[in-house]
């Protein structure tokens, strides 16, 4: 029993409460050390924004405008929807790996109410936070599964048109969700013509960015990369098809989706950031595998480029 108590004390030491400085306009309205991470919910009373954060003030896992909770606050959540332009038809079956504040699935289901949506989220406290503070709600078409994303994918017998990978804990992606083996499992769950979108932090934060590019290229026939201008985040778009989607076609499709589904974000402008993966490829990068996946270390390290 003493060993268990000591372990719990050690875990809470890893995730101290109020482990970061707040701006003068910010106040914590909720915080908790969950089984997996430190979670805080913060209101900015000047910007009228609400965030869910870990112990680092500069990194938010999600957020909303307090007076307009159905709008997408962060660029990386907005930019993820550009991947819809790589689908030939509206997605019918969708999987989100990682819930965060629930902004993306909530935004998606309002525009695609007939799509069946699964959300895999490992942390039950994150689900509670999304529901209580960010107005996320399940419905008959959208179900949350409290499960590790990799285990959910492995056990699922379903195939999907569109899969979104956004499973951050603190400011890193759990290593087992970055490896070649996992991405091959993801690919096996795609329908013909299916698309995967992944939120990846910038090379400045992510020492293994180059390895992630090479790992996705080894797992999927085609990889496209979109760079954020405000956040520094990248969206990787990987397809099950080997047929390359050209920039013009993606931009046209993005504009059609924006108009038809009444998107209030600039999908066509995001589409214009299209790059084939060769622009970011470094042949010396190692492919991440279950036997080589040191990505949990990158929050303690920095890329040589500043």
C-alpha cells in the first residue's frame, strides 16, 4: 500500500497544480490532475475566450469563443478541415482520435449531420471537461469511446472515410500513436479513397518532425503538408489512394465545400498552402517504429533551428 501511495505522490509531482503563470486577464475556472495529465480550464476575460491547457501556459489543447462557442478558435482546428477537400464525396463515417475541447467534432457534426462519428479519447476527465465547459455533446450520430486511440483502432471492425489524429497529452503525441505500425493500422481502417488528417507541432517544438514526415510517407501512398501561419502547427493529409491530388483541384473542392456547407473559415485559403511532402523531406530522418519512437522526449529538447 505504501508503494502505491508513493507512486501517486510522484505522479502528482509530475503535474503540479497551477504550474504556469497567467496573464492578468486570465483566471482558472477548473483544474485537475487526471490519470493521464494535468488539465486546466482558463477564461480570458478581455478576449472572451476559454482554453483547456496543460501545465505550460503557451500551449492550449483547445478552446472556444465564450460568446460564440460554435466557432473554431484556433488555426490548427480550422486548418484540419482542409483535408475534406481530398475526399471525392462527403464523408459518411468519421473517426476522431483525441477529443480535446471537442471543437472539431462539434463543428463537423453541425455541417454533416448525417455522418456517423466515433471519437476515441483515453482520458475520461477530458470528456467531462469538454461537456461541462466547452458545450460538447454526444448525439445519436456522434459517440465518444473512452479508450486508447490505438486500441480502439485495432479492435474496430469499421472502416472510415475520414480519420483525424489529434491525440495530444500535454504538448506531445503519445509515442504509440506516431509509429509506422500504428499508421499502417490506421490505413487499414480507411475506405477506398479515404483520408487521414493529423495535427503535428512545428519543428521548433518537435525534434522528430522530419521522422514523422518519413514515417507517414512510408505508411501512405501520398502525403500533403499544410503549414499554419499563426500557430506554427502543421496538418499532414495522407491518402489511401496513390493518385496525386493537384493543388488546383484541392482549392476548387475546398471552395465548393466552404460554400455548400456554410463554413465560416477560409478553407480555400488553407488549401492554397498545399505542399507535397518532398518540400519537407529529409532522407536522413529515421522512420518511427514501435522499437524506435523517442517522441516523448521532444518536449525536453529543441530543434537546432531557432
